[in-house]
C-alpha cells in the first residue's frame, strides 16, 4: 500500500469537513419558502468537496483534480465578493496545487516519474 502524505490527509479532511458543514448549513435553508433552485446547485457543489476528499484518501488521481477544480471555482466566485476573499481563495488554491502536486503526492496518486530511460 502506498504511504499517504500528511498534506493529502489534511487537505482531504478539510474538504470533507468543509463540504459537510457547508451542506448542513445550506440544507437548513431548503425549508425556506419559496424554493430556490440555486440551493440544489450549492448543495451539489458541497457534495463535490466531500467526494473529492473521500476519494483522495483512497488515492484516486481524478479526486485531486476535482479538489483543484473545486477550489478554483471558489476563487472564481470570490471575485463577486470582496478583494479579501479573492486573496484568501488564491492563497488556498496555491497551497492545494503545491501540496497535491509534490513528488510524494504524485507518487501516492499513482503518477510514475519519467526515468529518462528509453524502452
């Protein structure tokens, strides 16, 4: 079994917890009248965080790309809010990219480094 880097463990847990807390928060708004369809999209988006975090723990390569896409989307929607949110999400995106694409993480997700040898 491949050894899971601590950074992947932490990021996975952050995704799972933030997705679950956000989902619980937004599901409480479903009872509000009238029904808003954007709540469905927000809830699905929160589920994506849970899915990516869970499958990153299972060393699925597509899950780290989903995590990166998830935080990139957060950066994009933060442009509709404050400059402070843009800066924070940009920093979080940079951290995700750094830790999810380090050599240890690439090895964990099954990426084989080029050895330079020809076959």
